[in-house]
């Protein structure tokens, strides 16, 4: 089996993943499907704040899948 490359996520990438209207959403979906994603714990509070403020609580529904 081929070894998958790893990608280090940043806040903007996670927000694009959560926001279907973001211009980078489809590209981020492709990356998530094809690479192992590393999410640093240091960006979690920022993602939480920005997603809740601009996208609302429903933005986190994708995480329950």
C-alpha cells in the first residue's frame, strides 16, 4: 500500500472545510480526501472562535460524521 503524504492544517484551511461557500472549499475537500491531515492543537481555539462567530454553531455539524 502506498504511503499517504501528510498535510499540516492551518486555521484558514479548516474554516474553508467548514464553510461550503468558501472559494477554497472544494480544494480543501480534495486535500482531506487524499492526504493525512495534521491539525495542531494550537489552532483549535481560533477555529472555534472564528467558525462560531462567522458560521454559527451549525458549522461543526460536519465533525459529527
